[in-house]
C-alpha cells in the first residue's frame, strides 16, 4: 500500500483541491490511503477535510490533529499513523498530475532498490506571471525540480524537494524520522529537515531516485515571489544550516567554507546577468546569499 501524507497549516484555499486530485487519480482505492495531518490550523481546514471525507467515501482517508507546532512534527505524526510500505509526502498546495500513482507504482516495481524518490515539480504561479528574477539558479526557491525525462539518481548535493517526495518504510526505520529541531514552524521559513534526512540516506548508501512522470503542479501565491519572502527564505535556510551543524565544529567549518565558495559563484553569476541585461536575476541572487550568510552566522 502507498500512504500519501499531506501536512497542512492554514491552507484552506488549496487543501480540498489537493485531496481531490489524489482521489481522482484513477488508482485502485484499496491500494492507497490519504493521511491528513492538521498542524493547528485556525481556518476552515478541518471542515473542508470533513467535507472531502463525505464526498469521497470510497477513499481510505484519515484525519489527524498534531498539536506540536512544526512541519517535522506533522510529518513524523503522519509516518506514525500511516499503514503503507511507501510513505509519500505532498505539500498541501501540490496538485497531482493524472497517472501519478500508477506511474509511481510502475517505477517502484522496476527499481526495487529504491529507498526514496523525488518527482517532477512544476511551479504554478497564481498571479499568472513568472517572477522577473527567476532563472536556472533560483528555481528551487519556488520548489521547482526538473531533472529531465529519464529516471535517474539524485547524486552529490542534489536531493528531492518536500512538495513531492517519498520513502520506503524500511528506509525510515533504518535512517530515522525528521529532525524536529529543523523545518518550518507556523509561518517561519526555517528549513533543513529534508536535507538532513536525505544526507542520512546518502551516508547509508540508500539509492534516491528521480521519477520524471511522478509529477505535481505546485501553487505559488504572489507573496512567495516578493523581495521580503526571498530575504526570509535565505535567512531561514542559513539559520537552519547553523542549527544542523552547530554541534559538530568540523561540519560547521565545512559549511562555512562552502558558503565562501557559493559567494564566489554568486558574484560570477551577478556579473553574467549584468552583462546579459538581466540585473533582477543577479541582484536577487546576491540578496538571497547575503541573508543565508547572515543566518549561518547567527545574525538573523
């Protein structure tokens, strides 16, 4: 069985459509379940979830409240409640493409060594306009991932994005749960919990696959494309990296050296975008890197 775990916090605008896309995916209902973890939402999320349960009685749908605030807490609660051999995590504003579950099952059968996977994510800008600063190097800021049309492995520093990823239960049992000291809590933009768990998988030699046709559209509201949001995103990433490495001086030093290298790459890219008359791309890269560094140094 496949368990689809959706963790949500005050996203009543999207949650019903997210669940509906799963239910309408054309996959046998006895072969999957939906685990919805409500992380202290104060909007109409609970009522919408109850409506979904009534509208789709054929779907194995279970609803839980997780009172410990934080995405990592919610994800771990989903793991504890799920019955599936595969645990698939979807953002509450991620919309499955047709055939998602069928394609996933096909790939899992074809690649039995897979311990985890990440799928294709296409940003769907709610405003209808692509941000003028968006480029190859900033796609991850809008949770976009496209590694081509062929199945491949995540290698080096690449790893799946949380809007569309999954783990075998055996992998979780071997490598552990999400680190609750990391990850978003309420409206803050701390991260690092996904990088942390995927680093553990890579250290254990567990294959992490990219499945190109296990795809979602990820809704990006206008507020996620503003300068303020990118500043907060950068400082959140830096702060989470500091927290992730702070108990290991060697790892922290390594991460600080990496930050210096990333500054060098950022300056080169800034020069490139200046001479190619795309200053918005270069300026946003510098702004983001500045805030990551401040977070990493504990200045934000």
